[in-house]
């Protein structure tokens, strides 16, 4: 631990002090919000008489240039678009607060991390990386998790992802990475997908990305909902305490509802059935008064500790395993309010890793160092000029005083004649605060100027193996399929083969199975058909034993908190259950289901052959035509003989059973409802409809109560792997 000068008490900061609460940002934004109002006016406040007809010389005559209403309306419309973000274009935002539950004052003097109980307003934007602004929510992709905290000491942006590592070690490679993964430039194909030649060509020549690739091709990149994913600050940052001592830190957001994913088949189908799947979930939850919640965690360690590890903490392709430094949960993040206007808030919000507050500082991670330039730079293009900081969503709640002036669209009206420093005419204000302001950690730096990569960044496979070893057999199976899919989409054989060589360095069985799937290995004994129904159990058994020696992993063979199947919180909260009904349905059972699921924080969505009243008191809010099993977490079929007879004649209802079964989600049927399960070609004939059913999440009960209790428990379990396939 290095020790430096003690931080002075910020005596002269008194006129800078602000007291905030969780509502402060919304109050601030409200000074700019506008309601529809009565009379239609133009932008200059002139009341408009008729906005539907241009001014003409005669009813059938030519338009007149003097029609300033028309020209203004058209002019504004013609300029409505701004460039989308070069990456993370597709995103969704919400307001909320951050609350500290345990002080970190031993490590930092940042007020936001030392004032226990304080609620700091936040704005969070979740995003995919690759797709364009209008692309679907659910491709296989890394998710952005960008948090802007409007602290009393200025804005702190934690611009992270849902994956704790990155593809590259040095920011100078970022444009290459992004060019490679974005749609190919000659034909702009494919949209929002990494599964194409240019990406894997680049990756096959960039072995440092192999750890991140293991995460990318795991279920982590198919989150079910925003609050089913973790967030990571990725880089190692510094914390500085009041005595000037420095520690290293990694920041984490842990979802209260646990990390849960979709399946690849679901993700692809949802992209068509409801491209706004996650955006809609967030919107509806907050609109109905619900919240999304994460715990805030830190891994704090000293330079001495880091010196004992066989990886470099400045290398963003490495995690610090939680087994080496446990995550201390010291706060929470709560999202509780939708935006009023998507463009003004979510589109115009500008995040920058350089927004940090006193008590937190950068490290020499070469990826982080490069990011400190890129974000400021990009906002100029996207938001059009240097005054984007004044936009309501971007402006801090902490007071702003400086000598910056003018520029496009300046909002602030600075009084006085002084806009320079030093000055006598303005009493030398605003004044430099010295050590009471933001002071960079005075790390001693020496070295020869070189374009080079440290040797300590040289191990590219050790943590990729650690990740692989830490997966459950089912997770490994999904990864085999993901790799097989992505490489099969590459048309250039050379690219596919080069990737197999890297995979073999991670794990031979993984490489072998993918090689077989993409036609690079003849059928040999012992290699299971990937995805082949009959071999699935063998494949899983074989993958269970597929482990590799690690390196750069702090001596660990496996690490905790990497698998999404182990140690995650389980809850039925937020889950949506499709309840299939038709005339003659047992209305009481439907009502019981609605009640029981609501009590568990879940939701019953009644789906009928058509919308409207299906039986007395049973109202279908969705129909078989505008819903699909991939949009739900489970299926419930209530009793009622006539109802089930109607449903059994509808292919969409049978499809509900088949896909819910195939996607390993709970299937529940009460009394006569059992018949719909048996009518499905997928489930019929399989022994899961008998006694073994509950182990596979197939819940058949004669009464509503017991079936619903079992359904709530099954929802919390999320998936039931190993169902026999028809
Ligand atoms: Fe980045 C946006 C996260 C590396 C350059 N990045 C952006 C966003 C997130 C991240 C969440 C969206 C913010 C929003 O919602 O507006 N980026 C990361 C993480 C990285 C990372 C976790 C690695 C640890 N990024 C990275 C590098 C560079 C950039 C190395 C360039 C040197 N990122 C950008 C950008 C973007 C951006 C081009 C596009 C839009 C924006 O900044 O505001 O400047």
C-alpha cells in the first residue's frame, strides 16, 4: 500500500456543497419538461390556426414561401435524427438511486462511498453492443451496463458491461475489433451478430480475446431480463482514502433476482416475436410501480496482494477470481422510474469513464487509458457541439463554475466580464481548490517510451480454461452448441479451422465437438452428435469430465461465481406464466392462478383463442395469434373439459406445449388440463408425464392449490434440464 499526503478538509468547498436526495435529479429534469398544453403554437409561441393545410395561392394553387408554419415544422422534422452510437446503439434507460449500506472510508474519501444511507440519484442505460439502434433486444451479444451517479461531488459514470473482461488489452485495437464485429461493410450483413467471417477472422488472429470469447459464447450473452444480469466495471480502478493511501478495486453489480438466461432458440425467436422484449419488460415493471434491484459489490486488494498473482491486474482480459478476493456487498442500486422522453434522456445521455469523483482514480490499464479519450470525443459528433454537458440528462447536480464559454447551443448565461484565470476583476473566482479538489493519485511512473505489451499480459488461455472448467455440464453443452453455430455461420474454412486451433488450446473435448459439428472431424466413436437428441445425455456426461489445467488464474482450477447455474438466487418474482384458456375453462382455477402468481410476484397472462371474455370472469388479454411460448417463463393449463377440447384442436396451443417443453420451462396442468399435455406430440409417449414429471418440471395436479404451489417453486428453479426429447 502506498501512502501519500493526507487530504485536507475541504474548508473552502462550502459554497460548492450540495445536499442531494434520491429525487434531486428528477426535480432538476422537471425544470425542462413540457406538457401538451392547450393551443398549438410554433416554436416562437405563435398560435397556429391550421396545421393540416399549407398556405396556397388559391385552393388548388402553388404553395407560398411565406408559410413560416410549414417551413418551421418541416425544418425541424428534417433535422430530427442524430448519429447513433458507433457501438451500444440499441439501448434502454431508467432512473433510480444508489444507496450505500456500508462505508468504505478505510479505502476512499469519495462521499458517495462513505455516506451510509445516502441515496444518490442515478440514470442507467442498458445496451447491446453490435446491433443498430432499431435492432432486436435479444441477439447473442455483450450487454452494456452504464450507470451515471449524480453525486454531490460531480457525476460518476461506471460504464461497464455484463461481462467482467474485454476482448482486447489495448485501446488502440478497439476500432479494429468493432469494424470486425459490425455488419460487413460491403453488404451490411449480418445485423446484430458476431457469427460471421470478419469477426472470427479478427478473433482467430487475436488470441488475447479467448477468455472473453468463452463468456460471449456462454449463456451470459442471452440475458432473460436486465435485472437478470450482473454488471462489472471491468477494469481495475483505484480507491484513495483521506490519508492518501491507495488500494485497487473492481466494481460489481449483483442482481437480486439472480443471473438467468434465455436459450439460443428462444433468443432468436423472440427477436422476431417481440424485438422490444427486454425494453418492454423494464418499461412495464416500472410502469406498474415495480423496481429492478442490484447489490453493489467491491473487490478491494492491495498492490502487494496483486503482486502475488500470476496475472496482471492491469490486463482487462483477466478477472480477479472471487475465491481470491471475495466481493463485499456494500450498497444497492434500485431502478424505479421510466423516462419521460426516450430521446431527451436515453438517447442523449452521454457516459464517460472519465467522469470520476475525488477518492476514485484510474489505473494504467491500457484499455482504460484509451477509453479516457474516446468517450469525450464521440459525444461531440453524436450530440453536435461542446455544450452537450448542459443537456438536462447530462448536467450534474453539483454546481458548475468555470471559464468555459460560448460554442453551439450554449444554454448557460454566464454573468460578468471575467472568463479567465487569474483575474482581479472577479476576485480570482472561480478558484483552484488545490488538494480539496480532484487530485490524481501521485503514482510514481518511470519507463522508456515504447509501443509494447507487458510480458505479464502474455497468457491468453489460462482464464479461458478457468471459465470453461467452472461451467456445469449443461452450460458446457450450450457453449459447444454456441461455438458450433457461430463457426458454422463463417463461410471461410480457413477462419473456422484457425478458430478450432484456439479452442483446442482451451479444451480438447470442446474443440473436438465443435470440429465435428462444423464438418472438420469424421464421425468417430465417442464423439456425440452435438444437439443430437439421443446422444444428449452422453454428451453431457462427457462434458462433465472435460476440464483443462489452468494458468494466470491465481492457482485455481475452477472459480466460483462464474457458473450461472450454481449459487444464484432463485425467485419467481417477475416471471410471466402463459395461462391457456378457451370457453368452458374452470374460471375459479384461473382466478386462483392469478392470485397465487401475483402473491409470488409473478404474473398470469390469460391467453384465449381470441381476446376478450372467454368464460364468466375470464378475460383473455392475449390471443393465440399474438402470443408465443418464447415470451413466457412457464405454461399453465387449467381444467375444463370443453376448454381443453378446443385448445387441443389449435396448433398454436400444441406449439405452446411443445416449445415450453423443449425450452425446459415449467409446464403445469390442472385436472382436465392434463389432456392437452398428452395431445402434444412432443410430450406424449414420454414417461415424463408420469411419476417422474415433477423432477422435469412437468406438474400435473388434480387440484389448483398444490399445482400452483409447485409451479411457483418450479418458476424459481427456472429450467429443468435433461428432459427426454421426442
Ligand atoms: Fe465502450 C460506449 C462499455 C471499451 C469506446 N462502452 C459504451 C457503452 C458502454 C461501454 C456500456 C454505452 C454507453 C451508453 O449507454 O451510452 N466499453 C465498455 C466497456 C469496455 C469498453 C465495459 C471495456 C472494458 N469502449 C471501449 C474502448 C473504447 C470504447 C476500449 C475506445 C477506445 N464505447 C466507446 C465509444 C462509445 C462506447 C465509441 C460509443 C457511444 C459512446 O461511447 O458514448 O466511445
